[in-house]
């Protein structure tokens, strides 16, 4: 099958990552890159063999069959809708939007006949989480009883990002909401969120928190705990444990390498990765492969606008619970 | 220093464990055992070289300097007060009482001048938890930010025990409340408890739960998660992770042995212990050594009535939070 | 820098692996494939975007700057010399030859001015071994005292391969000889090899062995143990431990994934990979990157004909030791 | 069953360890201690509730039913024979003798009717090795093909001990010879030993070595590797891996505790124990329990003079192989 010609909008950090994966894939051919900063688009184009063009030209080009949207979050929805209107398949970095009502209102524009929108929740493509889900689905530990999701980042983001991040729950916990729903194949009926600014007081001054512990109850009664931290100091500490009626499955942390040093003070193992590009390298490649499957007509997008909306509504609920200091009841369907 | 002559009241499961440790200790000499079932006391006496006597006789014997109280929970407080009145030092299995108000009312009887009451919270003597606390206190991970306590038992207790257990929070989570307070050297200002009966519906029919997830906030702002399960199916899954400003410390599970089998399906490590006597063998021996230190006059009891009351008040708060479906505010001092 | 146009000779298992890596690399452009079986070359060409041509045409094409030699072992040397004569840089699967004297005699043809021959010992590019070497070189464990190399394959090769393999030492242990020399940056003065056919008697009937334990002494006095097995039944069990004056470094096995299952019989970790393409995926990509560095003029081949000869001479010595049942003395330089 | 009255000869390091275990055992009653240094015997007696007496008096005392021989190695055989003549059961620290011919000549004195001599090879009582043997015997990995024994001590012994140690093979490797024979339930037909003084040149000046790598072949064809080091710097690195036709069993190292510290430089696990009393605490207690079983008449000694002689003959063969630089052939029966 010949490679699909695709374009990229957004030549920032995530755009560069997806461009590099596209450039080394035999299944897609990255032909064009748009960015409001044309020089940045050109530079990334040089590195990946693509041409810098503006987004309107790209959408008008009949040879381009798909678009990767990795622009700033506030532009996602607009970029995606434009691409859908132009008949392009879409690979969109999460989230589609930071505002649930806006996203809900846009559903008719996103779910037009033939629209193919893949919202890239990278955790779903992590090989370790996938193996956990496979074994759980195979019945290896019986029925689910409780679920723990530990999601701790290596280091706090640039403070400049905090105000436009949407807050901890929408920017960060949103991964865990999607992971929990995906792993359990279930919705949630109750949520309690405790949060605090324990790491960097400047985050608190900006009205956000950097640490949270959440307890959720799923429709089928599974109790879930989510633990969030913006900074470990020791790399990506992100793992999942699912306790079932017949045992437990743990998708553990991934060390940088398997070298250990045995010395007077004990045995030292390698640190966890500090870079998301390293920690989730396989997940990002698998995302692109999945998108190529969609383009081939062999798969439907694993996650679409409604998954994004569901996770966003959970994030809103978490914010509400945290602000009110009380659990909140949820519609298990996520209001969908 | 000659061995201290001590006696035991309660020849059940815990009494037998402490009797065996006493019998193999050079620091104490187990001379007498009381039990409402005299035959049981005699049998345990045969195994440990002690004489079966009634509790009144034991307390009246000036040669006996201390008593281990391992009778049924409902008798603990009465047995302890009688021993204190008789001038004996006391080693009491937790809890002193299942009712916080009763215990609070009894404090004057328990805290008479010269009274020495050690309430045996075994986790405090687990060498792994002690090492975690030692390293935390030494500053190895900076200041505490969050704490996770996983406390999952191998198997549900006999259903007959459930009604007299005091309920999950008082019987089981109480260990975690004490562990959290001890590790952090801090009290708690807020608690939210979610619980469910997920393992055995018969426990639910008896009005109790078998699974719980709690979120606590300490006076100094540390966020704590406690996870409880009455049954793993794979042994004692009980560990603690303390996240600090400069790293994390984990006191991990203890395997039964270090043998691994490498086979077609992967690498199999040994199961965790299924028996508390095996899992906490060193902790129980260390408890007795600590008590011998108290008898030698070289230590004060590491935990006393007020620790027991504090944990009990947290258990009451958990029950309230669970019943009300809302967080409850706490006095950090535990009302002490 | 524009991608280097390269060709491949040999469209078998290793050829296909290198072709796939080349096809997904932005640094090289695989343009042609030769194989005595033209249909096979065409098929692989279809999958990787290359054209099937005969080897003479390829060597005559001035646009082709380099050749990957992955033909059958017996053709390696001839293919390499032809490529060198044609002025092409060469990436050659190990070994250059199965006969040390033949290889020694060919050195003048291989070491002509400007010749660039990279003999691909994949272990040198394994990220875990490289990290071990980096840390050893950084002095993390002091000076080397002893070295253990465990090299156990998942499954015996096809019996048809055994007669043309060169025997266990030349086909299999040769990796370990190169690894030991590379890690220690040292030659060897003595070698003792014990071997046996313990796994499959048919291998013995073919005059070969399937298991071996070797002890070597290096010029600087380091004692090395090499353990070989043709079949574990549980995947690639290949790791290295280097004991130094100040601790030890271990490059441990690499599990297929980080999922563990906790069940009644214990904790099950994922198996080690069964496929060399999976176990050494990063190493093969790194080999190609190194070769691209050579083509860029930024590196000299990490391993060349003399490394291949040195390893081959050690393999000959091992065969001799095994046949004679006695240690053999070696020239530390490997006779180079 | 009443406790057996036993005595100890030798109040040094090993004597003190056995005395402490005896003092805390309900199955034996340590009543007397002999030592050429009477003050040392008295001191240990104070600590363990035993009386210092000379060895002749002890042997003449009909109340004493057994003797633990932990005197200096050169006195072992004489002390044991005297005890056997006095009708006492004997628990003897390994080795019975450093000279194989002397020991062989003494067999008639040691194997008189009714003689009960337990030679304490502590490794056989290590719970991890026992579990490995149990699983191997249960067929968990099929038939044995190869065996690796890693035996590295934390630190070199006092240099004063070296001349009277009997040399590395008799003092240290002897454990591994016994372990190999016990695990495989097999004798050996060939042995090659390479050794060197790599750690402390003073050991070499005393005519001994501090590092060795041995390859043995068992009667049934199992290839064994033994790795010895007098000093790791990081504690007891002593483990065993048995490779079978259907998988492998590893009895891994035992960490001091299960606490890990996750920090910037990686994950640090606890060191291995530095003290043999800690590393083999359970083994030493199990030895004493086994001896109590022997005294009860419920067991025969697990290891006796012939096991000691077999290991000693292997040590002699290793010395010969090392000195000659060549493998040596062995009688599989160990000459017994």
C-alpha cells in the first residue's frame, strides 16, 4: 500500500515528535507543515523532508489525505473542524478543547458523516498498559474490584504554561480519567478529589494545584484511586495496578536501562526516564501506526471526540469536587 | 539481667504467638497463662513451659511483673485496668477498646502514676517500615508531601468474626491510621472514606464492607491515601510509599523466599506470605523485645492508650465519612 | 545531510531485518537488493522500496555508496572484498569468515587505503551493555577483577544450520569473545573450554555441542567466565556482570514488558523476548546509525576485520581446548 | 518432649552464635561450655545461662547427651572422636578436618555403631536453597543441565586466618562443592580450577588466592560453574542458578530489607547483608532444629563425615588443578 500523504499543523514540541515519527514511517509521507511561526515550520520541514505551507493551502490540497493537529490547545478545535470540513482525516493531540460545553456544542461539526477524528491519548498505546488490558480482558485476574493509577511527572512544567493549561485536572488528570475508563470499559458515578499545592507555591499563586488524590466509583462499583504529582524529581513514575477477584495485574514503571550497580550502599537501578519522548516513545509510534490503520480503512479511531468530552467532564467534576470539598455525583455516561 | 517473669491472659491465636515468642526469649520468662477456657490455657502452658492459673491469682502473685493481654477484644480494657491496679506492666494487643468514648473515660484509670501500658501496633515494629521511617527521618527524601499505604489481607476472616470486629475501619484500617500518624509524626485534619462490599456479599449482609479507599490530609498538609482490601488471594500485599520533596521511599512487599522460576510463561517469583505470623514474625519478636526494654526501665512504651484512642477516633471518623458520603473535619490532636 | 544511497546483498532473515531498519531511517536510502534468489530480492524490495538488482550491477553503480552484506556466511568475505574493490563502504554481518587463516590472508585486501568495513557485532550496540561499559569506564566500580557473560539462546537453531554454522564456538561464543574483549579493552592469555551436548542429541550426532562453560584469563589478569546454552526454553537469557575492586555492574536481562501478575502461586513477570529482532531491536538500529556516522565521515568503524579475526582465533582456541580437554595458552594480541 | 541437655566446646565466634541459638531454643538446653580460654567460656556462659567446664568433665557427665564442636578447626577431629567415644551425639562445625587422608583414616573411629555426627554445612539449611532444591526435585524445571554457584564474601578475612584456613578451596569453595553435590545429588568426574590473587596481594604473599572460577562435570554430565571471591565490598553475593531441560531455578540474593529509595540517580535497593550471622540466621537456627530432630531420634544427620570427606577431596582436586593449570579427573564417589 503506498504511503498516505499527511500534513502537520503545529511545529512545537509535540509537533516535532510526531513529525519525526512520520518521517521514519514507511506508512505515511509527511509532506507539509504549517505553523503560525513560518520559520519554525521551515526548520522542522528541513529536518523531516516536509515543506512549510500555510494551513489553508494544506487543507485545499487534494493530495493531502490527513492532518496531524499539534497546534496550541486553544486552536485544536478550530483546526480539527476545518480539516473535517476539508475532508481530511485528523490525528489530534489531546485535548480537543478545554471547555466541555464548547466541545459538546461542536459535536455536530465533528461527527459529520465520514469524519475520521483520532484524539491521541498516548497512554492507550503504551505497550505495558495494553498488555495489562489484554490480560485483564483475558480473565487473568477475574473481575475488577479496584484500580490504582499513579501518575507522577518528573518535573513541573514551565510556570508560563500553567495559566493556559486548563488546570491540573484538565491538563494532567485527564490522562488518568481516560485510562480508567478505557481499562475498565466503564463510566463513573461518583468522584472525590483532594488537591493541594505542595511542590511549588508559585503554582498556587497562579490558582492551580500540583498534587491530587482522587477516589472514583465506576458504574459497576469498581473503586478507583488516582494519584497525581507534577514533580517526582526521579523521572516518570507512572504505573497502574488493577485488583481483581482472582489476583492483581500491575503495569510497572519502565527503567531507562537494565544496568544495576552493586555497591557498599546497596544496589542501584537505573532511573526512570525524565523525558516523555523516551518514556512513551513506543506509544507515540503506535499512535501513528493506528492512525495509518485508520487511513488504510482497517480501523476506526480508537478514541474520538466523545472520549475527549467524557474525560473533560470528569476533569470538570474533579475541579468542582476539589473546590467544594465534597464528592460529586456523575452521570455514568459522562453526559453523552 | 535476669529474665522478667511474665504472664499471659488469652490463649487464643494471638496469645499462642506471643507465648511462643516469650518462651524462646532469654529476656522474659513466661510463667503463667490464664484463659476462660482452662484446658486451652493448660495446653498452651505445656507447649511453652508455663502454668495455667486464673487471672486473679496471677495478678495477686508478686513474682509476676508483667502481663500480656491477648484475651478477646471486649475484655482488653477490663484486663488491662485490673493489671495496672495490681501494679503490673502491660503488653496489650490492639485495640484497647472498640469504643472511643469508653476508652477516653478510662484514661484516668490507665494513666495512673507508674502505669506502663504498651499497646502493640505490630506495624511499628516491622523492620521494613522502621527502615523507611529511619531514612525519612534522616532526610533522605526531604519533607513529606504525600503518603500511600496499601493494606490488603490475603483472605477474608471467618464470617463469625465480622460482627464482633468493630467493622473494617476499627478492625483493619486502624493499623493504617496508626502507621500514618507514626510515620509522619503528625495528626490529621480531614478524612474522606469510600467503601464497598466487593469481595464477599455475606460481609455486606452483616452490615460491614470489605474494601475501602481513604484520603486524609495531615496537619502539615500531607495528602495520604489508604487502600484496604480484606482479600487479595495472593498473600499479604502491604506496603507503604512516602513521597517527599526530594524523592520517594518505598517499604515494599516481602516475598516468602528469593527463589525464581524462569519458564516459558515468564519469570515466577515466590508468593507473598499468607500467614500474619510469617509476614510479621520479626515485628512480633521486636514488640516483645521492646516490652523487655520497658521492663528493664530502658524505654517507655512506644504506643500507649492515647495512640490507641487517636486511631480509634480516626476509625470513627472514617465510618462517619463513609456513611455520610462526605469528608469529615478532624481535630488534629485526635481529641486528645 | 542527504541520505546515503545504500544497497543490500542477501535477502534472508538478517537482510530483511537490516532492510527494514534502513527503510525507516532518514539517514540512509536503501535503493537496491541483491540475492541469488531474485524473487526473494524482489519481494523484500517491494516491502522496503528498493529495486532488485544483481550484485555486480550494484557495485558498478556510482550512486551507491555503501553495501550491507547479509548473504550466507560462506559468501561474506568474497562479497566484502568485491565491495571494497568497488570503493563501497561495507556493513558486514558477523563473521567475515569462519576460517581464521583465510581471513588473515585476506587482510591485505580488506585493509587497502580508504577501505571502510564495519563488522556488525550487535552486542556492542545494545544500550544496556553500552551503559555498563560507560559506567565501568567512568570508574564506577574501580578496576575489573572478574567478568561473567551469560549467553543462552531461547531455542536451538534449525538442525540444517548446525553443519554450516562453524560450530558453537565460532557461531555463538564468538559474540562473547568480542564482548569480553570490548568491555575489558584487553586481550586474553589463557582459555579453558568445557562443552557438552546436553540439549539435543542430534546436535551431538552432527559433531557439535550445545552447551559450554569457558574460563579465560586476560592480559591484565581478569578472570572471565562465559556460559553458553543453545536453548533456555524461556527466551533470551543474556546478561553480563563485571566485578570490580569497588563494586559490580550488571547489565541484566530485558523483559518483554513490565506487567506483573500477582496470583496465588506467586508473582509472574513477563518472559524475556524469544525473538532476536525484539531483544536486540535497539542494537540493530544503533548499528545502522553508527554506519551512517561512518558514511558521514564522523566515525571510524567500531569493529573491523581485525576484531573479527581476534574473535575467530579465540573460537579456534576454544575448540582446541574443548577437544584436548586442557587449557590453551594464547597470544594476547590474538595473533594480530 | 523435654529439652536435650547439650554442651558446647569452643567459645569463639561460631560457638557464640550456636550458643545464642541454643539458649533461645525450647528443644535444647545449653548447660555447659568448654574453651581452652576459661574466661571466654565463662563470659559466654553468663550470656547464655550455661556453666563453664572443661571438656573432659563435660564428656564424663551422663546428663549431657550431645556436644556442639566449634573449637578451632585443628581440634575438630579430636574433639569429635572424643565425644563419639563418650557416647555423645555431635554437631560439628565444618570442616571435620583439613586433611583428607587423616579424615579418611579416622572414619572407623567416626562410624562406630550408634555414632551420630552432624557436620554443619549451613548452606543446606538456607531456606532459599532448600526451596530451590524442593522445586527442582518436584520437577519444576525438568532434568538438570548446568548449575551456577556464585559465592562471593563481603570482605577478606583477617590475614592472620589465611595460613590456618587451609587455603581458598578448602576453606571457602568447600561450601560450594557440598552445595553442588547436594543440589544435584550427584558426584563429579572432572574439575578445572582457575584462580588468582586479585583483591589483596598480601593474600598472595601468604601463598593463597582470593578469587577462583571452577568448571566441574558431574557423573550424569551436568556442567557446573563455581565463582569465588573473598571480597565484594557490597555484602554477601551468594546465589545459585540451576538450568534444566524445562526452565531455570534461581535462589537469588537476600537483601537486608525491602526499602527502596527513588531518587534523581535511580532506584536504590537495600544492600545485601555484610554479616554471615544475619545472612544465614535462619540456616543456623534450622541446623540446630535438625540436630534436635536427630537427638529426638526422628532424623539421621543430614551430613556426616563422608560428606565432609567428599567436599575435602574436591577441594584437594581443585588445588591440584589450579597448581597444574589443567583439569583433573575425579572418582565420582569422591573416593568413598
